[in-house]
């Protein structure tokens, strides 16, 4: 147990130091070395824990069977199959706008500022602080276009109220119109 404690403490110190080295790396070689120094000691902790018997052996064959009710999970086709075609197209366009536009924005931003791709992983140095006015405008336009396409997609197939889930749906007004 003593060697495990030492490896655990060393792994924590090494992981923190290598993480800071990773996010501030100037070249790819230093970046990959730092990743190896980050992951290696953590895996070593698990190896020593396994060898030291800290993970109990589990025999699933002798475990009592727990009867669970079958959950009828919908398949992917059932989720999206009921959508109108226009709604699928608009949702796809919203996703593509956000993913492709956002990636292109950050690629051009990194080229302009001469940053490597791994600099985006540093939470202490966010990429937004170096944005110029044009990049902020592009980001705002991406948000607005994505939200507009998403709202248009949602409006194509509005949800239907289910009376069993809505407490007020069973109460009618004097005119006979149900309350929503």
C-alpha cells in the first residue's frame, strides 16, 4: 500500500506539471511528450492498484439476477423518422452551420495569430481574448443563423399537448375552451 501512495502522489504532481506544459507547448514534440507524461503516471496508478489488489475480483456468474422491467427505448429511426423532411433539413443545416462555421472561424483566427491548434485547449488562455471585430461579428452571425435555423426547425413540428401530463388541460372555461 505504501508504494501505491507514493505513485499516487507522484502521479498527481506529474499530471499537473505536464498539463501546464502541454497547454503552453511551443512545438508538437513538447506537446506529445507532455501528453505522455500526463497519461503515463495515471495509468501507472491503475496498474499498481490492480497489482496491489485494490480492485476486488467480481464474479458475475454468482451474482443474484435482478429483474428489471424492460424499457422500450426508441430507435434512431423512430426519433427522427416522425419528423417532417423540412425539419430534418433545417436541423442539419443548423448543425452544419455551427460546426463548419465555428471550425473555419477558429482555423482562420489561429492562422492570423500564428497559434497552434493545441493552444485552444488551454482554459487559462481563452482564444476569444485575441478576437478582432471581424471575428466577433462572424461569431455573432454564426450564433444568430444557427438559432434561427433551429427555431425554424422546431416550429415545423410543434409538440402536441398530452392531457395526462398537463394538469390544466382537463379543466375547461365557461366557454368550453380548455385552459393551456
